[in-house]
């Protein structure tokens, strides 16, 4: 069986790419809901319905485990899918969100001031704030920056424009934050520009560098899952809407030439 990745668009491809590089012994399937992007300003119920559709699709493709690589969807749906859908329909399968592992990694850096830059919906859900408050021994002050303008730019390949807008927002709103969490799968594309700009003054956390280790660790602890996973690093991509320029974009996100099914 395979590992599935769900995202509202192409952003999560960078996370799948990083996971497949670390765990090449498995096969991967990706579902990008490009027809409904962006999720960042949709109501919670709609995000739940759309995410569930994607998860069901990935289960039909023989995915045993689905990572919701979209922070907006993770924040609004991961726990609800686990509690309300999996136990009745797919008790053997797993759906994992991306927010909790990101917070675990953040705790490693032991900051006292952190800025989260994410979509409007992720910020409004207060998921990062709530998870931080319930995690043990962490005294962190979190500044949340909603930057809905970045996703459409990144999805169109306008990386320079997105990076400079992100830099402006961070400079204006992140105060003295020691760490900036890029809390949106699309922002993996701007991490290099941000690191070049901020140098050592701010630690930039990017989820394509967090999730592979966390997943590998999870699979080590859950042999009942890892022993059912098979493959040899094959990757398939399903997009709910396929614009001609997406083939080029997928090449940029995944590396090399890539065509969606
Ligand atoms: N990639 C999604 C995330 O990680 C957001 C993009 C969108 O607004 O659809 O939050």
C-alpha cells in the first residue's frame, strides 16, 4: 500500500518530494485540489467536505496513510476526520495532520518568541496557538501573520514577488521573533529567499524539512503500518483541475519533468 498526500494545490508536492527522498522504499500518491484553491479563506465546513473528498480518493488509490500537507485543511479537519470518519469507515487507515509535528520541531529550537506566517483560515483557527498551549513546558509567545496574498503568487510561480511580500510582512509584524514558522505548504518555495534575507537573525522553519523525519519516526514506532507499505519510490499526482502551466510548475515543485494523471 502507498502513502498519500493531500493539499489544496501544488504546494504539498515539495513535502512529498522530501519524504520520498528520505523514504524511497515506498510508493506515493498526491491529490491537489487545484479546482478549489485557495482554501485559505473558505469556511470550515467547506474545507472539511473538500478534504474528505481528497482523502477518500487517496484511500481508493490504495493509500494506507494520508498526510494532510495543507495547514489550512490540517487545522480545520485532521482531528475531525480521525474521530468522525476513519473509525466508522476505514478503521485500519490513518490520516495525519502537519501542524502538531511542526510545533514539536519548533519546541526543539526552544524559542520564547515565534511568528507564524500562514493563511487567513489557519490563523483564524488558532490551531497553532491552541496546540502550543496544550503542549507541555513551552512558554512561547506566538505572533500570527495572515498572508493570504502569497499562495496565488506562489501557485503561479511568482516566487520573487511572494518572497518580497513575505519579507515585508515579517519585518513589519514579527517584532523580535527568534523563529518564523512557514505554516503553509506553499511557503516552502520562499524559504531560501527568506533565509538569504534574514541570515542568522531569524530561524526559518520550513515543513519540507520537518515532515520527513517526523514521518520516518512515526513509521518506526508503528510497525503495524510500515510493514503494510510497499513500493519503490513511484509518485503519482492527481489534480482536480489541470491547467497547462501546471506541468511546468510541477517540475519546479517536484524537480525534473512531471505530468499529472
Ligand atoms: N497550502 C495550504 C496550506 O498549507 C494553503 C493554500 C490555500 O490557501 O489553499 O495552508
